[in-house]
C-alpha cells in the first residue's frame, strides 16, 4: 500500500474520523506523480510503531499544496526484540545502501564498527539528514512500522566487550583457515531466536585475521561460510538475514 511519513504527528490527539491535512514534499508526489484517487487508502507511518489507515478525501475546499486524509484506523505497534547486525564502516554509497536495507529487511538495530579495513572517516555520523531521508524512503517502500536503532561507530574491541554473554554472535565470511579451525562452533544452537543473535559482517575488505580471532573468543560465537561468491557488505546483510530466518523462523505456507 502507498504510504506517507508523518514526522511530527501528535499521537495524543489522533482521533479516528478526523481530517489530517498533509502539507509537505509528499503532497506533490501523491497528487501529481502517483495521482491518488478519491477514496484511496494510504498508510501513515512515523517509524516508531504508528500505523494510520488514511483515506484520501477530495470533497470540500481543495488546496494544491495540501492533501486531505481522513483517519480511518489507528494502531500503535509495540517494538519487539528483533534481528541485529554489526557491520564494519563502509564507503559512503555502502553506508547508504546498508541503512536502506536495514529498514527494508526489518532490522531492530544496526551497529557500525571501526575495523582495520573500515573505508570511511571514523568520525562519520550515520544520523545525518541525508541518511535519514534514505531510511524514510525505505520505510515507505517497505511499509515497515519501525526505523532500526543505530549505534556507533564503535571500536571493534569495545563492541566485543559490550556483548551480552547470552547473545550469540553469528560470523559470516571468515577466512577458511579461521573458520576451519573452529569446527566446534559451526552448528547453530536450536535454542536461539532473533532476540539474542547479532550477525557480524566485515567491511568491503573483510575483517583482519586478528579481528576474526577476537570475534571467535566470544563464548557463543558461530561461524558460517555459505556456498556463494564474495558479496558486497550490504548484500551480505540481506543474505545473512535470510539465513537466520531459515534457521529460526517457521515458514508460513500460503494457500
């Protein structure tokens, strides 16, 4: 369903049946590009659990710079513990793609790490206006109810020290020598779920040998080598997310 981002909506004053006047850059897109019709339903999202079912209303006085939307339903979704990914700091385009994918594949948190082969200024901010606009677009594209929380950049050793001992660290793409020496840590624990797994992915240059060894000192670390070529780091996020879903999420068969 088409969606609009409601940045400053007052949750306490939302009343089903009231009219919401949209007055920002989204109006031009909906009116002149998408050309929404009278009575068409639109989702209203704020990235923090709000879901409004809105209906386009064209009766009454019209303003070219605004859009009348009637609130038909309001739902506040609770934020649940979900998948988390820690990834080495990337180049600018890689960061943008990683943030977009973090929203679209439904991550609870993305943690940026300063590693030996990180490819960007260590002082970069993942919370800049440009990065936020990318995540906003991804939110509307995916109809996700939440933005992921963003942490970092953290130094690699500090990240490892901060891990909960009960949290499993899934390491992808480690060198063959390292992963081969850790055969006892290859099999996933059937008692795990999304809430206690962090997926670790290196930057475009991968993790250094010392960083790989450090990662596998975590008591609940597990290493995986999937049968595919080397992936760009953002693509590895999607593949790793799908792998974890395959391991721990029951499939729903649609008839």
